[in-house]
């Protein structure tokens, strides 16, 4: 029972963090910063919209994690994959003299690992 409650808390926290990305998405879109300040970098608003919608579903999954096993696994693996891509991009940037912060790589990786640990065990039906 304590493990289920811990899963619920983890899913709620990650879901809320993702939903909180509404504010940066709003500021990007409202001020057209994706067009002006980010040199036509329309990728950020698209990524934010993905994370926000995933956050809503993680909040729904927090009610009964065992019923949303595949969603939790997807959220975990996409976060791990995203972190690995950002590691490559950061190392490549450093090799070209562009100093990029590793903080987002670490945060995304930690979220992925925590979600992986939170994936409920698969229940098999007894016939």
C-alpha cells in the first residue's frame, strides 16, 4: 500500500511539473519570443505542449497507477531518451566551443529514472 501511495505522489509531482510548463508556453506564444528572441526556434513551444499534455495524463494516472502502466512506462522512457539526446547535443555543443548547461539533462534523466522505478508491476490474469 505504501508503494502505491509513493507512485501516486511521484506521478502527481511530475504531472504538476509538466503542467506548470503552461506558463513558459504562454509567454513564448503571447510575446512571440519563439519567433523573435529564439531566432525562429519553433521547437520549444511544440516540446512544451507535448510535456503539458503528458502532465495532464500523468495526473489522471496518479489516481490508479496500476491501470496506467503503459502510460507511465512511456513517460519514463521518453524522458530517458530525451535526456540521452540532450547529452549528445550538449557534448557536441561543448566540442564546438558553445558552453551549454547540463542541468536540463540531469533533471530530465532523473525524472525518467524515477518514473521507471514507479512503473507498476505487470499483473497476469489467473484463468
